[in-house]
C-alpha cells in the first residue's frame, strides 16, 4: 500500500510502497478516506529538535483520520466491515493504575499513532479495537477526519464551566478556533480570541468568537474595558505555548479563574506563582482527550448544531502532500485535509 513515510532522519517525507499492516486478534483494519495534518506532523516533516528525539525512522506518520473498516480480528465482535470510524491516537497500556481506573488519558505508557507506531497517512491503518470510534449517523466525513484535534479543543474548552462566563482563547490555530466555537456553543458570554495573524483572527470570528484582538496592537486590559468587564477573564484557554502570551493572560484573569493549558512551549516559562496563590487560580494541563467521554461530547455537540467545518480551509489529494504541508505550515490556513480515496 502507499503511505507517507519519514524514511530517515532529516527534513522531508516520502510517499512510498510499504507492507500492509498485520491485523491481530484484537485489532481493526481501516481503509483511510481522509486525514488531517497536525502540528505534530509539521514537526516531523521539518525534523526539529523534538522530532529528532521522538521519532525512530522509518515511520508512517499521521494520526488524524476517518475511514471505513475492512477487516477485524477474531476477538472483535462489535465492529464490522463498512463501519465509518476514526481512531483515538493515544494507544494506552490498559494495565496501569489509571487505565484500570478508567482514566486512560492519564496513562503514562501511552504510545502515539504516527509517532511511536505506524500511523494513518496511508491507504490502510490498524488500531486496537479499544481505540476505534464508530461515528454516529449524520456526522460528515470532513468533521470526522478531525475528531482528534476537535477532541483537544473540547477537552480544553470544557475543563472549566463556561456557561455565562468570559473566556479568553490565546492562539487561534485550528484547535484554538474549534475551542472558541465550543465555548460559544456551550454558552459563554464573551469569547475573545487573541491572535497576531489576521487570517486566523477572521477565521475565529467565523467560528463563533465574539471578539478578536491583535495582542501586538491592543492590550487585554483594554479589551476588558471595551467589553465592560468588571474583573478579568473567568476562563483562559492557552493554545499558543508563547511565554509572553501566557503570562499576559495570567495577569488578566478573574479571581478564582481557571486556565487550561494545551499549548506546548519550546522553553521553560517562568510565572508569578504568587499571583496564582493570591488570586486563587487553577492551572490545568491538557493532553489529548478523555477516552471516550470527550468523543461522546464531540458527537453530541455536532448533532446539536455545532459546525466545525469553517476551520477546514484547504483540501488536497494525498499525492499533493508537499503542497498540503506547505499550506498547513504557512499560517494562512486553518485545518488542512488530504484525501486518500483515489
């Protein structure tokens, strides 16, 4: 089969023939229809410091996908050929304390699809049945293809109650865009997206942000004054990994507020812990999705009218992967999809 492979250390990816994946007794074989390009894939393509320590070539990359089941292992009874599915990209051990307690998202032995095991940028992919999500009727394939990052957005956006609250989204990349949409759908009063890129500020408004701000031109304190906010933001979703942006958001939070942190910094970020203590703030790190409670919430929200498709701005054939990766890395894009159905 054809797959997009990190063949050797160094920049670039190659489309090449690879062996079909083996299907174990507890596995599901999926024919891939569409895939989404993630920031992780861009790191692997560029071969930065993180990629050089995390990836062991040769490796089929990619973890955001939708497809249909073509075969199942002998132990699998509740999935069938033809089912439309996506997969949870964090393959957990199933035996640690957290897995046994039903908190698989906390598993310390997680193996990443497309990072530590061959991924979904291929004509077919194999996953354990415990990592497969059967899509509900009415979920379109493009939305289904990005359930993985949509799950990041939902997990982040719903970490703290947002109904009637004032929310700040720091960084309007694809996940930040979807998080803004989720917060608005869940009843937030103001959803402010702080983003230096004008293309993505416009996208944030289309996705449901009530206000956008260029942090280089307008301070968060000024935004609060314009909106008539008495105190700071009740909930902050930190998506940028930027030290200045994080500290600025921390300084503009309401007493007792919560910050969900998904953005990954490249260096350590010193913060004023005294502000956290005296303002009684809660900081929560977010990684991945809750399995599978977040997936259930995603499906419910899409069925109840939430539309995440405006976040998808570019579509390519998998054969045009170089152009697809260029678009995803440009900053002038939201979510970029590749079609594997040719």
